[in-house]
C-alpha cells in the first residue's frame, strides 16, 4: 500500500479554494495540526469565529480531495475557530485560566456534533491513575448492555490503554470501505482502543494536536452506529488530553472514579472541577476499592477508610453513584480479559456494577443532561 505523506496531503489541499478569498486553504494558512499515519489523515481548518458553519462546504471539499488520494484510508477534518488578534494568549500556566479561555462559549463558533447514530457519550474519568477507572469503564459498559442498552467502549487512555487486555481483544480493527474503522466486538460490546492505533513499542510523545487527531478519529471515524451509549475510558488526570476530549465531544455526562483514600479524593475533586468548567454534566462519583471482602470468609474490611467519596460528593453537590468492593475476583477477571459482569453476572461484585449502570441509565433516561457546550477549538 502506498505510504501517504503529509506533503501529498498538502499538495492536494492546494486545490481547495476558499471562494470568499479566491485563495487555496494552504496558502491561507488554514490547515492546522495535520497528522498522517498509515493512511489515516486528520487536520483542522482554521476559520474566523464569525464564519463558523458557513465554511462547512470547504471542510467537506478538503476531506473529499484528501480521501481521493492514493493510500488515503480515512480523513477527518474539523473546523476550528481562531482567536481574534486582539485576544490575549491562553494562560497555559494555569489550568483554570486555560479552561475558562478554551471552554467559554462564543457566538458563531462551529459546533461539533456527536458521532452519528450514537445517542449518548459518557466519560469515565479519574483525577489520577490506578484507581480502577478502566475496570469501572469496562464493567459499566457490559452492565449497561445487560440492562438492554446497546453499549460501546472507547479506550481513550493514551497513557496506558488497558481495554484490549481487559476485554481479551487481540489484533487490530479493520475497515470495510477504507474510510471508517469497524469497532471490535467483545462481551456484547463494540469496542476500540487507542492502543490498537499506536505502536506500543515505539516511544510516543503525544503532543496536543496528535492527541486531538487520534481521539477525534476514534470518536468520529469508527462505525459505532447504532449505539445507545458510548462509554469513554478517559486518560487519567486533568491535563490537555482530558480537556481536549471534554471540549471536543458532546458528552452527555461524566462518571468520576475515586478510591476512598483522601489523596485520591483530592484528585477526584480536580476531575469534577474540570468537567464543571467545560460545562459537562457530572453524573456523580463512584467509590472503587471501597470495602475489602475476604474471598475466603466474606469478612469485610475498610482498608482505605470508607465513605470518603460519598462525603466528597455531597460536599461538592455531586451525586454519589455507589461503591464497588475491592475483591480479587474483580482484579483477576479484568486482568484476564473476562470482565466480572460478563463472567459472573450474579456475583455481588457484578451486582455493584449493575447498580452503577442503573444509576447512569436513569440519568440518561431522565435527560439529566444539559446540552453539550459549544466550544471554540483553539
Ligand atoms: P486505572 O484505569 O485507574 O489506571 P485500572 O482499572 O487499570 O486502573 O485498575 C488498576 C488495577 O487495579 C488493575 O489490576 C485492576 O484489575 C485492579 N482493580 C481495579 N478495581 C478493582 C477492584 N474493585 N477490586 C480489585 N481490583 C481492582
């Protein structure tokens, strides 16, 4: 297969002319964040905020010429609004300042729709790694499926994609038409992992645009439809990648995972704050590794303390979504590629995940979701 290069793409884009200026998009400096990998191309077209959606035909034309190139397998172009010359630069040093700058809705901003045929996208997030976020995301998705909702799972954890291991997925996703990727299938779920698209042996520095393009591709260029809910296993923490996702994807809501330890709760607060700032509805906090249940005698022990997440949730005005016990069966099944919810649906551990899923489903059903924020992509 011909190895498509960024130069090929730029050459092709030179034939796309903005009629308002009678100049091509490359010469106008509109093409930003171009990424080409294995025939998958993504880039942004920068437009003035006031032009917003009127530039949609230009975006479509740009996608079309690139897709026609030899070796092009998929193309994702997004419109972004550039900052007015007089506006102050974003204060990168302060997360809060950055979030306010980036997340503030502005008139005329291009608005990103959710992936077609997907009714709701729910983020599972945590303020730090190792709290069981991926375990919760996997079992929540399976449990939602068991409740009768068609569910998908997107592993967006660029720092440590673990969904293939937890679902027992091997190989790479394929494409029928060379444009859209087919999600993989496991335990009744459609699933895809950013781990399938990156070479894990190669050290990768995921800078802003690369993270953006890879994640955008996984959301929009995968054949998800039809789906009631797409669960996104977010990268841990509250950095750029998280902000990118929270801003780019119209999230119906976010589930924050925390362990009972104080330090993790502090991190959970940061997670909450991030979603609040980006106007993503917060479904609530779930306490993972809540109570240790001895697999031999059933004795319960609160190794990390207990109830902290409930308290934090109450204090911060968020709902408490329940407790998941610390149990060896959860670790063994998720690390063995057979989530406990699928392997042993009648176990108390699976029931804990199902009751979480019921709460999330109720939130979705109740339309407990404000409209997605209109975000200007900087
Ligand atoms: P994160 O996504 O937050 O980094 P993971 O979901 O990868 O965390 O979980 C980290 C480890 O903890 C995994 O080995 C997982 O199997 C284990 N684990 C997560 N939740 C539980 C639980 N409730 N009981 C037992 N082990 C758990």
